[in-house]
C-alpha cells in the first residue's frame, strides 16, 4: 500500500472521536451473551463500523459536500492530504471495513453465518438505502426542506442506520433471537434520533452563545433542524422521550447484561459536547 494512503487513513482514524459505534457493538454483544468475553469476537466488527464512520466524515468534510476545515479538533483530511487522497482514504476505509468482517468470519472469531448476516446488514445500512441515502436526501433537501417528517427521514438514515447496525451486529455476535434483534434495532433508531437532535441543540446553543443572541431564528438560517423547527424546549423533551423508549426496548428484550446499553442511552442525553 502506498505510504501516503496509509498515512491519510490513519490520520483520521487516530484523530480521536467518541468511538460511540464500536462501544455499541461491544456493549450489545455483552448484553445479549452476558459475557464480557464477547468483546473479543465483537472487536473486529467494532473496528469495521468505526472505519465506515470515519470514511463518511472524511467525505462529508470535502469541498463538494460540507466543505469543513476542522474535524475532531484537527485540520480535515483533505486540508492535509489534498482532495484526491482524502477521497481515496475514505474509499479504502470503506472497503477495508468489509475485509475485517469477512476475515473475522473466515477465522472463526465470529461464526461464519453471523458474519455473512453482518456484511448484508452493513451493505444495506451504510449504503444507498441507509447512510448514503440519508446524506443524499439531506443534500437534495437543503433548499426546500421544511417538515419534521423529511427531517426525521434524513436523521433515521444518515445518523441512526449506522447505530442500528452497531447494536444489531453486536446482538448477532452475542446470539440474539429475532425478537431481540428487532428490539435492539428499535433501541438504535431511538438513540440515533436522540443523538442527532441533541447534537443540533448543542450546535444551536453554541451558536447563540457565540452570537450573544437568544432566538432560534437569527442563527443557523440555512440549517433546518429540530430545534429550528420546534424550538429548544420541545426538542429537549423529544430527546428525553426517545431515550426512555430506547431504554424500554432494551429492558423488554430481557438481556443478561443490559447495563452498558442503558448507560450509553443516558450518556447521550447528558452530554454537553
Ligand atoms: C459522505 C456518505 C457520506 C455520509 C456522510 C456521517 C455523515 C454522513 C455526515 C457527517 C455529518 C453529520 C453531522 C452527520 C450526522 C451524524 C453525526 C452526528 C456524526 C458525528 O458523529 P460523532 O459525534 O463523531 O459520533 P465522532 O467524531 O465522535 O466519532
């Protein structure tokens, strides 16, 4: 592999980030199996989802998309390596994610049937019907989007789908039943939406503090978000409701060790950055 490509891939992977999605893969595997040893099997899939997430951020930051200069407190990938290499680093991370899962299946780290189902889920939830579709809908809707329904579609695909993937993949590794997988997906959809709304609330509060203003309408004029459409208080109530529903789904599933999944749901509401 050319050294410069490797450097560009590692630059964004090692820039930090919350590692929320790998934490969800590991926590779901532990919740279902009741064994901390499930972490070992879940780790390659946790890495794979972080690779996909990192590729999406590198591409999202490009001038053709959000045109951002900073990510995770550092200059964006294309600012350091140039646009062409940033595109290739993203492509390579995306491809390598599938390699990691296939290799885990072949070596027996993850049972082969579960690995195959995980590859199928990832290709759907990260692809056109999932995250990429959500990003495209966001791009296409930027000019005229006004309804909560449209916004929810974008959040569910752009943000929640990779979170749904993370928990259901962990669930598959831990040996979840079909009903438990559906409840994990429900948990993922709800915390994904809550996470995105919380992100938009934090952005809006940050913007207001920077501008010294108190109303929604003066800030983020081009960005239609939950707090922009329904106000900060109603958005906060929505985050609270979604979090409770997520936790109820986990409790209903009767997992052997649900604690970490419950703690992550609470962390997402409490976080201030
Ligand atoms: C370019 C195919 C393609 C998709 C882009 C992820 C994404 C889709 C765009 C990034 C912009 C954004 C705000 C997406 C919503 C999801 C989200 C809140 C991403 C940030 O995730 P964090 O907070 O990031 O987990 P860290 O850096 O902590 O890993």
